């Protein structure tokens, strides 16, 4: 759908997305699976049918991969002793399911997990000697699937290498530029 100005409009929320609307507005609309945001306008097809990959598209794909990774269920065997799983430890309210439940994001589909694997494989395109760029791009891609907020804000990312948050933003942009150059 599009409005009178020719911009794309979400059929779900009626919000504009695409060029000039900013990155956060596009994240309000979910894809057909009900998970993640739709791709930004930067990933457009030319007359030849090839997808043009730019920094906005790479950022979107990495953030979608981070949402899918964090939405995966945390199940499996653990080395911890789970005393809360013993019936003796539980109270009557917990045993009958009357306790509060934690809100969980929807489990990503197989297609989303495949896209996640593909997007995280892009991190290997950053050379091994630039491991700091690789770590910054990977850490910044982790986005909470429920709140749509980054797990690592710029200032917290700067604390690890002992750098200013502005320097970390430049390094992240350099890492994304390396990925875009390798993909194109």
C-alpha cells in the first residue's frame, strides 16, 4: 500500500516506512510470520532482479538475526542442580500453576533461523585481525524480541574496549561497511 506521497504504508499499523521515515518506524510492522520487522527500503531490486545491499539492509538483517537468536527457547541439559524443579521445594501455588508466568517471545520459524544463520555468517567477512569490529557488530545485533531494544547500548559497548561511545559507533559503521563491500 502507499499513501498520497508515494511512500509505502503498513497495512497493519498504517505507519509509513521506507526512505525518509527512519529505522525505528519500520520495526513496528512485523513480517508474515509475526516476528521481526519488514526489510528497509534500501534493499530494492534493480531492473535485473538483483538485490542491492546497503548498510541499512545489513543492519536490519543482523538485528532480525539477533531477535531470532534471543527468541530461541533456552532448554536443554544443564550442569546446574535445579532444586526448584523438585516437588518438595515448590509451594502449592507453583505446583498447581497459579504463579505468575514469564512473557516469552514467539519461537522463530525455521525460515527465520535459516536467515539468522546466514546473517551471522556475514560476521566472518570481517577480517580476523579486526576482531574488535567483529565483536562490536555482533554484540550490537542483539535486540530484545519483546521490547525491541538493543541489549548493548553504545556506551556499554564502549566500556569493554575502554573507548568512547562515538568511537564504537564509528567502528560499528566500519564493520557494517566491510560486510556490505563483501556482499556486493
